[in-house]
C-alpha cells in the first residue's frame, strides 16, 4: 500500500469551498488525462483516464464510490480500476482556519494486489505525492478563480488595513459615524 496526504489553504470560506467540491464532476475534471466522467448516481461515478508513466501510456477505467458526503468538512471515497488489481480510497477534510480561509487536506491510498502489487507500488510511490500535491494546488486555483469571478474573494487592495478595521469596529461600538480618517486612507 502507498499513501500520501497533502494540505492546502484556500482563500475562500468553507461554505463556498463545499459548494464547489460537492460536485463530483468538478473533481473528475481536475484529473490529468480525464477522457470521460459518467455519473451513475449521487454516490457513484465511472471515470475514463488516459495515464502514463515513462513510455507506457494506457487508458484505465476507474469506478469511484463516495462513501460519505459529510459536508462541508468531510468526504470519504473508494475506487477500483477495472481489469487491474488496484483499489484504494481517500478522504477530503476541510476546516475553516480564519474568516474567508479554508484548509483542505487530501489523503489518498493505493492498494495493489496479486503479482503486480510490487510493480504498482514501485511505480506509484514517487508519483503519488506529486500527483496529490498538483491536484490540491489545482483544486485551490479553481475554487479561488470561481470565487473571484463570483465576487466572493476580496482582493488585497480592496481589503482595509487592520488599523482601519479596528477604527471601524471601535466607532461601531460607540455609534460614531464618519469613516474617512487618515488611518483608513492607508
């Protein structure tokens, strides 16, 4: 068995992240070599991928089964390759780290069986962490781009500085009006 865990902080709140990841087709589209994703039902899908390692390129059929939709913080899944003695599973875990930020951790394991198990492990061990890291980064980029297009993510230039936010908070406590101060113009 080989496994990896990759984490990424997405500059979007956990609810917006969940809106994106609860759609399994969006996950499939991030897979390198995806040729087709067929949804069978709310928990099962069939993916056709063209994969390669070195000079070996082939098409694989993957059955994906989501065993838990525990949104917005957890998704658990299993998968198996048709015609190959390979199966596995993984989890998606999300937690709000700050207002407007979500940490996502992806865990994936691959289990080979039979005579080819050692070959699968030898080929996959160095590739799985790289693959999972690239997948997590692509997931982050896609969610942030979608949120920015929807106006969910504030750009750094549009965010008031922490002193300006403090002044606004203090003013709100005392019912003071007027927002244009030297601190807020910084």
